[in-house]
């Protein structure tokens, strides 16, 4: 690794704000069709914005010349489109494509925003088969994500991807969390860590899960959060 690649691998986490209430955690960022595998364009953009842990999703993609997600004629990004189904359902807003596109353009991973879009690996790749050192700094990054989760206490964290490496990371992040048993919904595994609900799901780009699965996930997370908030209010009234 060059020094720049090492620096990005250690401290580049993704987009949005740590203080956001809604977190989405995946294995790694994908790359556009026009990007070379050498990461130079992304490193330049990352350095341009100050080598931050989190960047503004729209500004960063414009900087690397990727306009498909935020430009004049955007399309829904393959991974985000399913995650946006869950978020829109959770928020109680329409889930149609036009609504999700507006959110993707203007809100998703922005600074400031209500979303935190982060990855286990700091190095983007065209696929999981691409040559990347995904274990470099993995332990440190997992500990950082766990620590920030406990500090900022988001309402939920969706952790997607069920490879062995992903599951090991999710297990470490959720260590000590309470298991939530949800009958008749094998799509997701749920945990509760303090005020934060954790959901382990398949990758949004994986074969099998349906739009209804991602919508139902949003409904269940909304119910969890609503019940917790009602319980807190009841406790405050009786205090």
C-alpha cells in the first residue's frame, strides 16, 4: 500500500454525520464503471475535502466525476435503493421511486443530514473479488464504529452483508447487545444496544430478498423505536 491508500484504509468511513439518528453499515463502497482500480481519483477527492472520516455524499461523487446518483437525470443506486425503501417506510413517507430519488439526491449521506452511510473497509472496489487488503485496520475500524455507536446512540443501525467477515464484524459491534426475537421474519436478525436497535440483513444487492422485505424491515424498526419512546415517556410521567 502507498501512504495515501493506507491513510484512506484507516480513516475513511463514508458519508454523512456520526450524530445522525439513522446508520447504514456495509462491507465496502462500490466503484463506478469509469473508475480505474487504482483508487487515485478517490484519494484525490478525499484529500481535497480534508481527509475526513465522513464526507458529503453528493459533493464527493461530483468530485470524482460520478453524476448518476445526484446529477440532472439521476437513477437510484443499486444498494441505496433498497435501504431507502426501509428508511422511507420508517419515516412514514412515500416509498415511490421519485421520492427515493429526491432523498438520494438531496439528503442521503449529506452534511448535515439525518443519515450516516459507512463501511467496514475504507477502500472502494468494483466487487468483493477485487484485490483489496480488507483486513488491514479491520479490527481498529470495528472498534471505532462500535465506540461511536455508543457515543452518538443512533436510533437504528442496519448492518448488511452476510459473508463470514461481515458476520464476525457485526458480532463484535453488537457484543453485549440484547437479542430481540421476531417471529416469522427471517430476513433480519435484531439486537438492542442501549437505545439503539441493530438489524443484520442480507446485502441489498444480493439475490432473493424482495422490496417487501425491506419495507417490512422499516415497519418493524419504526415499531421498536415507537415502543421505546412510549416507554420512556411513561417512565418520565411516573418519576
